[in-house]
């Protein structure tokens, strides 16, 4: 496949993903996950209630500190607390919803366009441990990389917005290079019945043959959520200019934007995998 053919394929895949927006049922896994995230966020806001305090207060004291439990300091650290809890949610619930969404897109992109909702649930449940294993490996690799690059760039930031922007773009851009190795593992597990090692090998093979297309499939949705990284880092400024509750509203908005980004990401990766493997 020459360069022009690859460009044409990229746009046709992206347009196919965008055209799927009109099918409400395809949104179900992503909306469900977003609602669970909002419930989690509401639970974190109401951590002082008798039932929730038994869980959240000891954890917050242990991992961040008791001073965070007081207003308005809690809202200052809320993005950090939510991101840590949301990371675990991504493995426990997100692995399933992504697998489910992948199967729904697969059934939609086939010639008969029959969306198999219940069959998708059964397939995702049957592959849940494999999906969880992929999430664990991917998370360890990406967290290791981001930890390393944050250590290297610590002295570079220096409070300058331009430097922070450059660092965040570098961090995102380099992280996506590693994420690309895992880009098609979910599709390989759900659609081709591969195990973790085989799925990872196939994903790497597709990634190597289609590096720029895969990278763009990953980059564009992540650019949608990038502004929230800067907003969450400026919680002190936002609280001083508005009120502490503005942090909560920003996190809610981030959840919905992330839902859109995940939809675009999974739809395009699934459509590209179908084409690459000759399944259409």
C-alpha cells in the first residue's frame, strides 16, 4: 500500500467512525462507564457521609495526608484523588466496557450492520480476565514511562506556561508511541480470540506496518482531553478566582469529553483492525 492509499484509508476509517455517531446503541458502553465515573466522583465529594467515610477517609489519610480532608484543600487535591481511583476503575469496569464496545462496533461495521448487544456482553464477559491482563500490562508500561519522563522534566518546568505546554505535549506524544504497541490488543482478543501474548504480537505487527495511521488514531482523541490536564494542574488558580466547587464541575466535563474521545478511539481502531485482518 502506497502513501496515498494509506492516507485515503485513514480518512475512510475516521469517517466510518464519525458516521457511527448516529447509532445511539453504540454509545451504551461509553455512557454507562461515564455514569459510573460520575457516581464515583459524587462519592468522593461526599466522602464524609457515614458509609463512605469508612472507606475513603482512611485511604486519603494514608496516601495523601489528613490535611486534605479539610475544606477547601480537599477540592485542591480532588483531581489527583479522582485520577488515582479512576485508574483502578478503568481496569475493573473500563476493561469490560471497552471490550463490549469493540464487539458492538465490529457488528455494526459488518455488511449487515446488525448490532449484537447481548452477544457483545457475553463475549466481553468471557474475555474479561484477558482484557484485565492487557490493562495491567499496559498500565504498568505507561505509568513507568510517565514516571520516568516526569523525573527527567521536573527541573525543566519552572512555572512557565510555555514550558509546561511543551512538556505535556512531549509527554503525551512520547507516551502514545508506547501505547501504540497495545492499540489493537483488545480487538485481537475480542474479535480474533487471541490470548494476551498472541494479541500483543499481532497488535505490534499492525502498529509497525501502519505506524503513522495508528499514531494519529491515538493522538486526535487524546488532544480532546489535553486541556483538562492544564486545568487540573491549575486548581489553586481556579479556586482563587472562582470557588472550590469549580474543580468538581471541570471533572464532570472531563468525564463527558473523555467519553467522546474513547468512542472515537475505539470505533476507529476497531474499524481499522477489521480492514487490516480482512474481516469485512
